[in-house]
């Protein structure tokens, strides 16, 4: 959009906001026409904009592999004038802005940025009933220990023989767009899982397990089992004792496993599992 069109859009927005509903149809039509142009431009520049914000430490590099972005994408597919996530976020004024890295030459994987709105309109017919009913206040996707990120949810759908939802496919595509547009400055691990150090990964592994028992796997079973927590903990411990005797687990470790499980859930900010006796 030209500077004049952006200025016109802002003037129309102010006029409509302060009009108490007394605005002509022509002005409203013009406002939504300009708004759709702006959003289409924002969509076309989204990967570049995110790479710019990542370079200036305003956005994490795994933003496209986040449920925040995926839920926003659902609303974009449903509504042509829904704003693009972070389109109005800029680096701090009190630092020197870093330019985004130059993309990797020779790849034709990022040459269709301009298709933004066209892509979303094509996907609209594939939205699930749950996606159509979702709202910003009651979003479709909520982080959980089984599928902590959209790409893990997408892989699970593939393994189950289901065609992944369009918002999950777009999340994957955008993450790769950011990787290629970063010119080697970002790794695949960073664009999918954030800027982790080896020590962070090892520390997270320790926080997410009890003597080798994955708390994520335990929580998966808690949510699906009819056994009580005590019974399930004992079952896990006995299974682990048989498979990994070097872990030196004993049945009496059950309460300790449950104590660490509850601490882990609290630290992760996860929804409560279904109540157990």
C-alpha cells in the first residue's frame, strides 16, 4: 500500500470510530477495501516481518510453531479482515535496529509470499467444525503435554492417517519459510523449538522425568486410563523396574513419582488432568 492509502485508512478508521454509527455505506466499503489490502500485504510480508523481529529479539524464532500463531491463523482463514499476528510490533526505539538476514539463494520455496490472502481463502473450505466455532476467547488449540507444539500435533495426525488441518500445514510451511529466509542465521531446531542450549535441553529432560519415567508419557496415560493415580504410578514403576533394572526403582517410589508429576504440571501451566480417586 502507498503512504497515502495507509493515511486514508487511518483517517477512515478514526471517522468510523467517532461517528456513532452515522457513516455512509461508501465510506464503510472503502474502509474495508483498504483494510483488506493492508492485511493481504501484511500476510505477504509476514515471514520477512517475523525474521526482522527475531533479529531484533522481539519475537521468538519458533513463533510459527506456536498455538498462539495457529489460533490466529484459524481466525484469519475465517475472517478476511482479521489482523495478522505481530503486524504492528516493531523493535524497541532505544536500540539500533538490525536488518533481517538475507535469504538463502537458489531456493524456490519462499517465492509465493504474495499469495497470502489467496492461500487462506483456498483453505477456508477445509476448516473443521470446531475451528469454525472457536473464538479468540475460546480458541481451538491449547497447549497440552501430549502435543506441546503444532508440529507435534501435525505429525500425530499424519501417523493416525488423518489429513492435517490447514492451520497446522500453514504453521509448518511458515516455519520453513522463516528458516530459508534467515540465510542460515537460524537452525531448524530454533524455528521449531526456540533458542535452546544443550544444557537447557538436558535440564528440561530432568524436569520432565522421574528416574527415567517420562512425566509427559505418564500424563498421557492419566488422561486416558480409568485407574487411580496411585494404581497408575505403581504400574509405571513396575514396568520400568522390569525394563530398566539399572534405574533401581522400587514400588515404594510411587508417592515420589506423583509428587514430581504434580510439580511438573504446575510448572508447565497445564490444564488439570481428569480427577482420579
